[in-house]
C-alpha cells in the first residue's frame, strides 16, 4: 500500500511569492494534518482537516491556508512568502480525527530566497 | 496546552551499547505519547505509541518506552544500538481531547560510533 505522498519534494521560491504544497493520504484515511519543521527544531502543528473541514489550527499567520478535497487529499497554501517560511513541510494522515496514530509523508523542502 | 521537553540535544553512543532518550511532557491528564525517528532529509517514522494500559510499550526496531505518570516521563530505550540507529528522535504528545494536534519536542540527535 502507498504511504502518505507529498509533492513536490523540493522547491525554491522568491520572497513575496505564493506556494502550494500537496498531500495524498493513505487510502482509507480521512484526516490530514500539516506541520512545519524548521531546521534544527521539532515539527510545529499548522492545520488539521477531517472530512473536508478544518478541525484545528496552530499559531500561524493568515498567510497560511489549506483545504481538503472530496478524495481526502489536501493542499497547503502559503502567500507572501518570507525567508522564515523556509522549512520542511510535513503532511500526516490518520484514519479518524483522533485516537489513532498519524503517518507522516517524506515532506516538502521549501527554500525561500 | 500540552508540551514536551527533550533535555538532551545530542547523544553519542557506541555501537552495541544501550541507549536511553529522555522525554518529559506537560499535560493535566494522561496524554497520548509517541516516539518518532527521522533520518536526514526524511519524514517521520513512528517507533511506538502509548494510549493507555500497560505502561511499558514495545515498538519497532527493538525500541521500547515506559510511561511514568509520577515523573511525567516517557523515556525511550534500546538495549543494543546499531549503526543504523543514528538519526534524530522526537517525542510527541497529544491530548485525548484534541489529539489531532501533536506537540513535538525539539529532538535528540543520536550519533553511533564504531
């Protein structure tokens, strides 16, 4: 079975640009969460979506947004990129909203120059 | 709100020696607890998890962890380390009331010397 897949694996953007990151959860999983991992730190929670609705949001500015599609895949959008947005963005999927373990993808490495 | 502290930033251990990584959490009740491992440039792989029940949890790759409520700890152990265990290890906590949000520690980097 395929695990959590994220695309692209790497990308480089310029300050002020917009970026869209994509995530496909494990088949049968209805919950997708996004995390930001800055170099040398642990992942920080950004969003959780379950059944296409936002169920949780971390302490991130409104420049960050996300959505979940009918097939449970998800997009993370970041507007007006800053140098500080450079990080590994991780997507995690789980079967339900809670009470189960989360499986992480390999991440998207975003570099803002 | 829940939080996690991993007191050790970096640990060096000899191959074949035992390993223990410390994790302390802050949460008002019994949390969900996890240990993840991350190789350079990679995503997170779940080693083991604790939701309830037996406080000694067995995981993959020969790892185990023990939940100690009195110490608010969930330390990870491995009796004999292999060179392939060199990686970064993250402890994470989830609150049963909203466990969709995992709070991670800053991580412990493990170096294995021959």
